[in-house]
C-alpha cells in the first residue's frame, strides 16, 4: 500500500494577515460573488453600495438631502452633503479595521453598517481609492492603491459644503472585464429613495426621488391592470409595509432593514408572512390555508433595527431576533403592527377586503383542483429517476446549509450555484464534462418544450419535461426551496436554439415570474467563431470581433463557425462556463406587462407581429446589401 504523503504542520504554517491581505485573499466573504456585472449581486454593485450606505446613514441622521454619483468608464465617484468625516480620522476610517463612528450609538442610530468594514473593503479592492472630507471650511484628502496609503494631503481651506467625496476604480485583477447594467443601477438607486422618502439621488445626472416610499416601490413593480385591489400602504414607527395581490403565480417580496435590501429575507420577512396569515384568518374568521393567503402576493416590508445582526458580511439575510436591546421580538413587533393596522384597514375598506377574499378563495379552488394532478405528477417524477436521466446535479445544494458551519462561505457557494438548461445529448454532454461539479448542474431537455402561453398551471404537472424541470429546481412548494441561484439557458445560437429560449422564457414568465423578476434567469453567451493560427486562438462572439481577430492574426488564420454547443469540445467549453462566463440577464422593465408581452411574441400570429418581422427583415436585408456593395 503506497505511503500517504503528509504535509508539514508547524509554526511556519501559521500566518497572520493584515486587513488588506485578508480582504483581497477572501473578497467573497466581504462583497459576495465577484462576477462581471451581469448579476445584480455582483461585487462591483456591492462596492458602490458600501460607499453609498454611509451617505444614506448620514441622511437618516438628518444630515444631507441629496447624493451625487457619477460612473465614467470604470471610475465611480460618490459625493454626499452630510457632516463629513472628522478631518483627523480620514485615513483611519477607510484603512483601519474596526474603526468608525458607528460603534458610537449616539452618532449613528439604526444604521446598516455597524462593523467598520465597508469602505475598507472598497479601498482594499480598488486600483485607486481617494477620499476627501469637507468639514467646517476645511478639507482633507487621502489617496490609496489597493488599500495602501500613497499620499496623505495636508488640511486646506475650502468653500465646499460639508460632506464626503469618494472616488475609486475597482481592481481589474479581481473584477475582470466588468461592466455596469443600467437596469440594476436603476433598481439600486430607486430602492434607496423608496426607503428614504424625500432623499434626492443623482446618477450621471439622472434624478431619483420618492414621495411615498414603499407605495411607490410597489407601483413601479406591479402593473395597474394586473393587481386585484389598490395597494395597501401601512406606516408606523420603524416599520413600513405595502402589499397587494396580482394575477400572476407565486409570491414576490421586497424586504429591507435599515435601508439594506435583504434579498434572502430573514427574521423580519418570516415574521411578516406569519403575521399576514394570522391577521387574515382572524379578520375573515376562517382557517384559510397559508398558501392560499400568500399565493400571488406582491409585498414590501421595511424595518429599522438598532444594531442589526446579519447572517453574513454581505447583509442579504437578517438574523436579529429583537428590534432593539431589551425591546420586543421581531415576531411580536411585526405581528402586533400588522394585526392592528391591516385589520383596521380592511374594516375601513370593504371593497379591498372583498377583493382580497376572492383572490384567496380562487387560490383555494385552484389548489384543490390541482391536488390529484400534483400527486400523480410527483409519483411520475420519482419513477422517471430524475437525477439519473435528466439532471446531472452538483455537489453543493442551495439548501444544504447544514453541510457547513461557515455562513459566509455557504452564502458565497449559494450565489455560485448554477443550473444549465440545455437541449440534446451532445450539448448536455459537453457542458457536463466541462462544468465545475461543485456548483454547476445540468438539466437536459428532450427536444423543444411546449409553448405554454395561455395554459393553466396544470400543464406544469401534466407535461413531463416541465414537471421534471420544476422538481429539479425544487420550486413546487415555493421559491424558498430554490436549489440554484442562477438558472441559465444554454442553447445553440441558431433559429432552433433561439426558439427554445423563447419557449423556456414563456414557461418561467407564465408560471414562475418571480424567478425572472428577482434576477435568477440568464442566457449563456458562447462564441460563434474560433479564429486561430499556430501561436494564438481567439474566440469571437460576433462578426465584429471575428473581423478584428482576423486583422490581428493576419496571414489567413483558420476560422471555425460553431453551429451548435455540441461542436465545442469540453476542453474549450470549460473556458466559457468558468470565471469568464458571459451571461445575459433576462430582465423585465418595470412597465412590462407580462401577459401582453407573451401574447405579442407567443400568441397567435397577429398582424402587429407580422409587421414587426417584415420591418426588421427589411432592415437586415438592407444591411446585407450594403455589406455586399462594400
């Protein structure tokens, strides 16, 4: 039996990292996943948020009514008009761990950032970081490179208003080929304004402001034609709630703590969902099923908590059990508020109360009608041996939190968990061989899925492909069980592949729209061409890149056109689903009407769609003719 190699473990094995080294070695612990900006929770958005959070905390304490942000190329500048960092502490605040005013509860009440890490992480993860504090007619500036102080300027007189100015450039060694998606920026800035009514924010001269808080948020997230009753808006000390029910399936929640968007919910959201059920049952004096009450809900909840406890540094899930030390539990605080305010509202607004009751009873009828079908579908899914025939699973599962104790690492893995939905043996074979088995799974479709537009949810259970896909995602009982954070369509870049994408989008928009609205659905971009000579290989995603590659390599390089994913070898495929994976997010604009959208693209062949196709075909033919003439 061969001798097992043993690694030496001695005093030299123990290392002490300073704050900069630790942040740069484990950036995911501080800012979540790195990414290139294709996802709303990628690190570049978190960096910007960490800086802006300090501005928001100033506003919350009553200082500064507006915040100006500019993004030019890859440089981000943030200017607030708060009190300004005390000049003698400008360097310490952005470069000494566990240093900041938020340890002083008198200086900052109910702030989101309490551990003194945020701007330090931004500093450490930036090629260039500059901070200037303006305070009482004087200013102080310090400049850094990757957390290292390069220049500390002397205090000088200034005519600038009090406040703080931060400029930084994310480190291109850590954030490779990153870009900002305007829709993600819009959501981020609108959320700040919804949670701080009256605050004015400017991004590259685009103005954001809200007068009505969470009411405005829900009006932006819903369509007036699709809600069942006018939005209910309730406000109290340290709590604000807005809610309505829609025609869509699923449950959609937006939860916030001290201005932080808690994308994974937490104790406050759990308390709201529980309190809603209790209040509704008591008001109607009927023991409705919980899923019938919450089905098709769209709600937002914001709470303010003293010294909040989050389950990870990225602050996406609240763990606090109480509102403040010695105060009520989160459960009692939200339960008492909703039990009183929602009950009063429903008594004062009988039309809304009646519409809510009808929505609940409709959910109840549909659930009972589906009971037998769901039972048969579950049995079929078990017999189909899902994990052997359709799903090549990954080692890490979204819900397997018990498998580890390090919550930051678990959160990082959760964000990386991905399922590729593809069609055909060759494509699924290539992806399966090339994937990262720890976090990437593959689901293989058998041919084109059904066009489910206009069909009821029965088809999800009666159609074998949809039924198995639903079970693979683990969303039959709700989105809390979603096993993969990223759902990626991986189809060929031809007409058939585009058609499959549309059919999959129709399935998710029709039955699981919240997965799209909450940024879980993507399209995998793979190269159309490979251009190479003996020295270099360049992969090109469009004709322009191909032309540039040919010019660069010269002397008639070999050009390959990939007709399908199956033609890309597993060795090559690993490049395209690894660190440099290009994902195109599937996003819905706030004004998008889902049913109208699906009717236009997936309904009967309407004259308007025919005109659209003909007009765009003319444009394409004109471009082809112009290219030939050249």
